[in-house]
């Protein structure tokens, strides 16, 4: 068995691509427009393992989707969780669960999908501002 992708339905293609690509660093691997079905499939991957992909599904006829909390989360390993969280925060992303212990953080996408960030290797030494930062919202 081989993992292929996880699918998330999106309502705002531009906001989603900004979040997943510009802020988190994923790359668009391929795109498929399905006119008969009135939807677009956008497959994203990380440079380190592009074969494990995130599929963004944009339905041309907009619908309201639930918050997606029942989905759970997607997880990405990062080289430096402190630097990653700082860059995300500087880009306007809320750090819902800061990396207080230097190992794990949670943020949310524009569709309210929880994204877990995990430190590659051993935890970093706990540091401010993360050490004293409270959780924000749901994660």
C-alpha cells in the first residue's frame, strides 16, 4: 500500500494557495480542471517527499463546508519549528498551539483545517516567545 494524497475542499483558491504554498512552502505539483464536473483539483507536495500530496478540491459552484474538525489534521515535519512558527506569524498566520516544548505546534488553514508542525529530530530547547504563549482558538 502506498499513501497518495489527502483531499481538502476549499472555497477560496487564492487564499488556500497563498497559505499552503507561499506560507507553508508546498509546491503545486499538478492541476486538473474538470469542466463537466465543475471542479478543479490542485495537487501540492513538499520538496522532501513530493509523492505524499495534498489535494485541494475547488468546486466551482460554492457550497458551505463544515469547519473540518472531524477531519483531524495534516502534519508536516520542519527543520526548525521556532523559525517556521516565527515566519508564519510574521506572515499573519495565527499560531493556535505554540511550540512551547520545541517539538510541536498547530496552525489552521483558511478552511479551518488543523495543520500540525513537528520538529525534525530532537526537540529544540524551549524558548520565548513560545514558552509563555497561550493556546489560541481550537487546534
